[in-house]
C-alpha cells in the first residue's frame, strides 16, 4: 500500500442553487475545465446528488482506466467502447469585423 492509499481522503461538498441535473453537470464540467490543473482535485470521481438525497449519487464522467494509466474524460453515459479524452473546445468568433490581436 502506498502512503497516499493509507491516508484518508476528504470530500468537498459544494452545494449550488441549480435546479437541474444538466445545470449541475455543466457546472462540474466548467469547474474541471478551469481547475483541472489543481492536482489535489480528483475530477474523475465527481458525482452529483439532489440536496436532500445526497446518498443517491450520479457519476459525471466515465473515469474508465485507459491504456497507459490515463482515465476516460467523457461523460459517464457515453456509448460503450469509445472511451478516450474529450475533444478540445472549438474556439469561434462571431464578430468578423474584430481585428486579430497584435
């Protein structure tokens, strides 16, 4: 057993005012995108629950172990056999008159 496995892990419960699972899932994804560099956060284990039913949890990401040790970053309900990394966001600009930065 490694030192990491011997230590208890702590869970941060972060209540929201969101009223839909889709909104909560979108928030979890935004948090992962903005805080993914923080190694103390295990986003692969992210789950959602209703406020008064915290013992019933819904997994956000698949988190299946991939060859080489990485984990699947796709949503938990993605089609079987297609595990992998999520595609990079596509950046678009709707303002065609905007000039590129110097």
